[in-house]
């Protein structure tokens, strides 16, 4: 019996059958004790305050974004237009252009693709790019978008004021195109665009809801641009003539 019990005891203590248990060295036991004590250590009050402030800030941002997402696009558009006026007045050009881009997107949502108010948003963006940044290509691109929006649907209205506003948008489109083409030295295209703007301005001036002062101001602007265009064309013609004369004398 003693032999059998010793055999059993030998087999159960065999390293093959028993799991290997590593002894913890004294320095490791101290490290474990130190770690456990750190886990039970309370955070400083300042850290807790910082974390609670960060959580409140995240909640505030989330609630603000949720409220914005629930705001109707028409109200967002009104806010956007107010910001544009404010940024233009304070000469905050980049902020104004950001809001003009946003205004274009909101106008498409609120009014649809073929509405004159979408064209108005496009031409305002084009004018800002040209006037504030001197970005000629962007100005031409957005003017083309504005013109396409006007041509994609028939602008039907019985209101004289709305008709005047539609003509105003068309006039601004061709006026901005005339300026941009002149900057590109495309004088022929510029002349055609300014001629259309002048024709629309004269048609608009005959409406009773348009003041004579406003009509006169637009006609002065268009006449000034046409005069500048003619001066540039004469200068180009003069330079071409000098070039021809120079070649003739060389021969």
C-alpha cells in the first residue's frame, strides 16, 4: 500500500501533468503591490474637473449640431445671408466666400435647380471671387452656372417686383461676365456680354418699381466698362498697327 501511494504521489506531481507555476520573485511582488496600490489611488480633483468639463463640452457640441440639423433649410439660408452681409461689411473676405458657397447649396435645396434665386446666389459668389480675390476663372464658371439656372426653367411671375429682380440677376450675370472676359483680354466676348447687360438695364429701367436713381447708377457702371473696353481695344489695335509698320520698315 505504501508503494502504491508513493507511485500516485509521484504521478500527480509529475511536471507533465501539473501546470507550471512560476514563483514570483521578491522584486516582482513589490511591483505588483505597487500597481494595485496605484489602481486604488483616487484621481486628483483637477483631473476630475478637466474630464467633466470635456464631457460637458462634447455634449454641448452634440446638442448644438443636433439643433442645427433640425433647423429648416429656409431658416439656415436667412442666417447665412445675414452672415454674408456682416462679413462683407467687416472685409472678412474668406468668411464671406465660405458663407456664399453655403448659401448656394441652401438655395438649391430651398428653391430648386431652375429658380432665379439660385442664379442670384451663383452670381453673388462669382462677383465675390472676381471682386475680392481676382479669380477670373471661378467668376466665369459660376456666372455660367447662374445663366444655366436661369435658362433651365421659364421664370413665370405676375409680380412686377419679382420681374425686376429676375432682370437684375440677368444684368449682373452679363455684367460680371463682361468684366471677367475683359480681364482675360477676350474683348469680343466682353463686348457681347456688356451689350446684353446694357439692354437688360434699359428694359428694367422702364419698370415702375425701379427707381430712376438705381437705373442711372447701373447705366453709369455699364457705360464705364464699355468705355474701358473700347480703350483697351484701341490700344490693342494701335499696337497691332505699330507691329505691322515695324515689319514693313524691316522689309
